[in-house]
């Protein structure tokens, strides 16, 4: 079931400007009937402005009038081509807090020391949430800051043991396949 944009604000407008029942408004907006009653009593969404569904092409005046005459009728949302034609969103990159970002070079150095030939720069970058250029700079010793100590990326919280194990197993499987 599709609901209108900003359902609570739409419900406020419908309560204030129509003679629809609480049940009709609740079903249209995807709210509970008691929540709509609370809006009408001024207990819910205090201070929130109503959102006119007619001006925003979600309802027609005729549709509202039809439902005001028949308490059993349901409001029908006008289909919008805009929302249905949007491409799917890409997965956002995971946010890394500042405290973990400062630990990334140490984790990269730890992985480089432990697995110098097994893990590629891109695999290390993916495990630590860093860039391939940063990994290469640490590997070559040209990183902007001296990275003297190494810390486990699992202990720091940049990746899990399972992630590292999965990456190492993939690399080892590829090497075995190439040798055969």
C-alpha cells in the first residue's frame, strides 16, 4: 500500500480542512486511528503544519468530496510517475568515526607486515576502508606521516576476523587455481 508524502502533515491538513472520518484519514495516511484522533484533539503533532495533498497532486477535491459523502469509502492516492521512475539508490559507504580513521594507517601497516604477498593493495584498502593510494604510500614509505607502530585492524574495529579470513581464503584459492 502506498501512502502520501509526509503522512502525518497530510493527516493534519485533512483533519483541519475536511469532514472525513478518523478511520478514512488513518487508512489513507498509514496511521493509527487513535493517532489521527490525537491530531484532532491537539495532543499529537503539536506545532506541525499541515501538508495540502490537493496542491501536491496526491488527492483531488472530487476524491475528498466523494469520501465525505460515503463514510465507508477509501481515499485513493493519485499515482505519481516521478517516484516510480527514480533509479535505485547506491549503497552508501559506511561512516567511520574520526577515532577509527586515525587508526587506519596503523591497521594498514599491520596487514602489510603480516601478509606482504598474500593481500593486494586493493584488498587491504577494502578491509580497512581506506584507498589504494594510501596503502601504496604506506607500503612504499612515502605516506605523509611516519607510521611506526602496527595495530591489528580487528582489534581497532576496522574489520572482523571473518572478513580477513574470507579475503585470505579467496586469495589462496586463486593461487591454487593458477598453479593447477
